[in-house]
């Protein structure tokens, strides 16, 4: 028996209740959650913007401690501190072997069902199955996940920092470094500076961009973007494209990372890129459409790229990010702009929904 925050009806608050948690099966591990971030995707599930089968335990940006391993698991042991990845990577499929593990078929199955392989879930309440968001469900004191979703990290790594690595950091930092391939001297614009966008700013700084323009409508986030490496800030609005061009020799940015995921910001991102530039879509919603493709993309020679999970290889990138954090080159503590206890998880969701700060983190102890 453990406690979890269960979504039972779209638009309603999460209900913190006792649930039954099965033992881990073959290839699975049980993890006691130490911290979980509240990502925009969690908010979208709760509000109904993203469809999902109910009842469901949200949460996909978490870290914790392995408490039990299932049969056949040799890479982890009880007591290991782990970052949880919502994009499980099997390591042996076609895409994993082509160095594209973020396209792994195992991950897509978990995302489609919000369960473990085969549609199984290890959580139930009142004899009813409860789904696990992205095959995780970190809005719970404990969860059972695939061993491939748990990446061991040093026990000295703070839980809050470890939790953020699992989604916002891998996605944003990876979008800049892996997907966009930003090079020394590039000019970069980041549209949307929430938890993911702020890490895109850090990735651009790490990659050697000399002009990093942060665009957001919240002054608090723009101030934090400056602390994390932005050289310039622009308040989102009708003049944003013009201001970005003025900051880049009237040409536009070499690379534009679009993280807000709105139709108007995607259009602006395309227009912010210089001729021959690259636009990376990190957060585009399903209904976003780019009009006048011939003139805005073809005739200007611009490249448009989609970015899933920062094009991350979690077994490679998580240890690298931990190392950068411990060297002081990757700032994570500053991203936790509000902390909540588990009983106040609905307040954490409200904080995230209001687009306040960078990240709300729920601490379990």
C-alpha cells in the first residue's frame, strides 16, 4: 500500500489516496520517489489538453531510490538513486542501434498506453486499474517502472536536481546541443522560457553561442534566463520578431528554438530565423500549422526540425548532465522556483498552470 495523486476526472483536482502497488515484474524496478517536477505536460493531462485514459497517476519528471528489482534486472540494485526517464530506451531496437534511441519503439508503446509494455499497470485502487503517465506515474510515493526507464546517478545528487534532469533539462539542453547542433559563435533565440526553454538557454551557452536571446512574456523568467546565460531578453509580443532581428544584424538568428508550442509563437519562430537558419520545434501542439511554406521556408532555405526529448540518449546524456552540474557548469538549483510537500500537490499543479517561475517541485520527504 502506498499513496498516489490520482486524476479521476478531467478538470478536477487530483485525489491523494491509498493505492495498491504490485511487486515489480521481470525487467522492472520499484522506486520510492524523492522528488517530482510539475511539467506542462502534466498540467495538460489534468486540464484535458492532452487525452489520456482515466483513472491515471500523472507525473513523468522524477527521481528516487530503487527499493526492489524484478527478475532479470542486473543493472540496478536496491538503494540506487535514479533519474526516471519518461522515454524508455531499450538499447537493441533499430532506432537505438542507429544512435536514435529517442525514437525507440518501447518508448512509443508506453506513451501510447500510459502503462507498461502490453498495457499492464502495477497500480490499482478499489480493485480498479490505474494508469501510469508515460509508464511512470511519479505523483506517487512509489511506482513500478521499466528498468530501462531508471538511470543510476550518484547518491550525492540532490533529489530535486535529479528530478529535473528527467524531463525539462534533458529536453531543453538536448534541443540546443543534440537537435540543433549549435556551434561556437552562433546566434540563438529561445521562444518560451519555462522549465524547458531555460535549459535550452543553458545548452546554447554551453555550446558556445555568443548571442542568446530569451523571449517570454513573464519578467521573472526573463530575469532567470539572464542568470542562466541569455545575453539579451525580449518580451513576447507583436514586436518580438523585429527585436530579434535588430539584435542579430537585421538578419535573424542562426538557430531558433521554439518551446512555447503555440501557433503564434511557432510562426514567429520561423520568421525570427535568418535565411539558411534552423528552427527547432520542441513544444508544438498538434493543431499548429505553418502557412506560406514556400516563401517562409523554401525560398529562404530555412531548416525546420522536430525535437523529441532533446534527441537524448539517456544512458549517455544523464551522466554528462550530472557531471556538468557537479562542475558548476549546469545550473539546476536555480530552476526550482517553488517547492511543495506531497499533500499540497494540487497547489504545485496550480503554480505550474499559472506559468509561474521555472519549475514547481514536489518533495516527498
